[in-house]
C-alpha cells in the first residue's frame, strides 16, 4: 500500500472510532464508553500515562467537545 493510502485508511479508522465514542448508547456514560473503546484498542496504559481520562474533564458535560478533541489527537498519535 502507498503511504497516502495508509494515511487515508488510518484517518477513516480513527473517524469511525470517534463516531462510535460520540454516539454513546443512552444507558452508558460518555466517559466509561470512551474508556472501554480505548481499552478495546489496547491503548489503556497509554491513555493512563497521558492522563487522558482526567475525571474533571471527562465527567463535566461542558468539557465534552474538548475531551473529544483530546481523544481524536490521542488516537491519531497511537493508531498506526
């Protein structure tokens, strides 16, 4: 695969994960749903090292957009 094709596939994968995280089921909290998705990808330790799931940011609905942006940057960094 070409480098551009790989980048495009990676971008689409990250977008798919973000869409899934953003569209959290009604029965689940946004924070725990995002945590489970990150864990499922095998990135839990990296997320903890970077303090991705800071309780203040994660649990405050006013910070949701900022938190989503942090998740997007995190995924772009570690999805290879």
